């Protein structure tokens, strides 16, 4: 449809250009003819008349595409339009995005942006170009202190009420109405709350009420409020310092909760004492008796709390002693069982060692018997080996003596006989024949 409107506009321009070019061309030819006539008065020059009907007809024909093009209106996406008649004024109804036909030369269309708009007082969102009121929005709290608020309002025009907006409100309506309504709503609500409530405890409540008031005021004028945000609160410098100190103290109080409870009890006791002193001053006559009653009651109350505590401590001591006793008994039983197990293990070890020693002695005895038997057999076969054995065993005690081997050398025979009958040699031979005792027995 935009292409058609463009073609009609081009056709209109071409027709108007042609309607203007024809008389201009005829006028140029007439001027040239008049110059020739003035240059040569005797020459016959025919002056053609300037055509009028043809250009007028072309101009009238050019009005047709002009009227058709002006009757076509294209509403862009995100926009809305209102028809304004030169005869009836603003017509009801909204023209939504698309192609619409209107009465040419009578109706016109005013466009409105139906997308979301942002109004920010004090701060502006990044990447947006809102209608911004310079500086923060200053309001008065309940204490009379001046507070700076950073307020952001997201809103849009109601497409169903564009005719009312165009006919009754100043234009542009959103930029003319939203800032004063927002400022008025916040300045009406802020004096109902203290600075502390606005800053922390009732911040969301204040924002919700302001949103309700702003929405109610603007909806009747065709402006729909989507969201009201309280993004920043700028406190007075002195109050901010005091509030910071107060918050630090509250944090310390939270960390020392037990001490706070003790202090509260002390304050309560001080209050009771103050009340007792006041009553004593009011009733001087009954003061002594009443004070004694109060003291007795206080002692009784203290005893009520002290006795159960002492009793619990005694019971706890008894339970701890009983637990230590049971632990000692269990440890003693465990030690006794450990000793019994150790003694049994030692007895079994000794029995095993005794059995092993007996087996070893028995095996050694059998081996010695077999060895002696084999030696006896060997000696029976070779009697001269006796001299060799004696010589080997006495080799470190005597020097070597060479004697004849036939046994006729009487001196050698006597020496060997005496040595064989020597008790020292017998003892050494017995020691060599006995098995070595096992270590540990």
C-alpha cells in the first residue's frame, strides 16, 4: 500500500509538471518570435496563443492521484492514530497499525506512540531516554525533614482512549501530565511516614500506595501505569550519619543478645526498686513493713530460683561421680581381662616352647645314638681311629709326636692311655657330645 501511495504521488507530480511545462514552453516560443519580429520588422511572424485548456485539464487530472494518495494513511507498528475532522472535530475510535482510508481534505490523522514510556525523577535507566525531571524528587517526611527520592514510572497510553487524550488533554499528554501527578502523589504520601519508615521498615508499603494513587489519577486520562519503582532515597546528611550509627548499634545489640537480656532484667529490677521507693515516700508509715515484705518476697523468689539450681548442681555432681565410678570399674575389668588373656597367651607360648624343646632333645638324642652307633661300627672295623680322634681333640694342648704305627713304641702307648683316662679329657668329650641348650631355658 505504501508503494501504491508512492506511485500516486509520483504520478501527481509528473502531471503537475506537465501541466506547468506546456504553457511555459509556449511562452518561450512566443518570446523568441517577438524577438525575431523586433529584429526584422518586415518579416511576418505568427504569434501562437498560449494554451490554457490543456494544462488546466492536466492539473485537474493530477488532483485525482493527489486525492487518492491523501486518503491512504499507514499507521506504523507500535503507534496509534486518531482521525480529526475539519467539520466534526475529533472522531471516536482508534486507528491501529495498518492501512486506513480517510476523507481527503477533510480528515487528518494524529499519531500517538503506544509503546511503554519511562519517566524518571532523579535517576535515568541506562540505555533509555526517558522524560526526566532534573534533580531528585524532594518530599517532606513526618518529622519535617527533606528527603530526595529517585522515582521511576513505566507507563503507556491507553489505545481505547486516544480520542479523549487528543481532544481534552494538552499535547504531548504523557509529558505534560505524568511529572506533576507523580510529584503530587509522592508529596501527599510522604508526610504520613517517618524517615525511618520510608527508608526501611515501610518502604514497600509507601511505594505500593504511591503506585495506587498514581495509577488511579492517570487511568482516567487515558494513561496506563505499568510499574512505579522507588530506586533511590537520599537522606539528609546529619540524619544519614545518625542512622548509620544507629544501625551499627543495632548490629552490636544483635551480637550481644545475652547481655541485652541481662540488662533488661537489671532495668526491670531498677524499676521495681524505684516503685518501692516511690511507695515508701508516699506511705511513710507503711514503708518499712512493706519494704520488708518486698525484701522477703524477693528473697523467697531468689530462693525459688536458687534451690532448684543448687539441687540440679548436686544431682549433676552425683551423676558425674557415678559415671566416673562406672568408668573406673569398667577400666579395671578391662585391665583384668587383658592380664588374663596375656597370661593365657604366655602359658600357651611356654607350652609350645617346651614341646618344641622336648622334640629337639629327642631328635638330638636319636641323632647322637645313631652317630655313636655308626662310630662304634667304624671303630670296630678300624681300631686305629681312636688314636686319630684323641689326637684331634688334644691337638691344641700337646705338640705333635710322630710314633711308629705298629704300636710297639711303649712311650706313645703309655701317653695315650694316660690321656684317655684323664678326667679333663672326659669332661671335654662329654661336653661336646651333649646338645646345646636352647636360649631362654
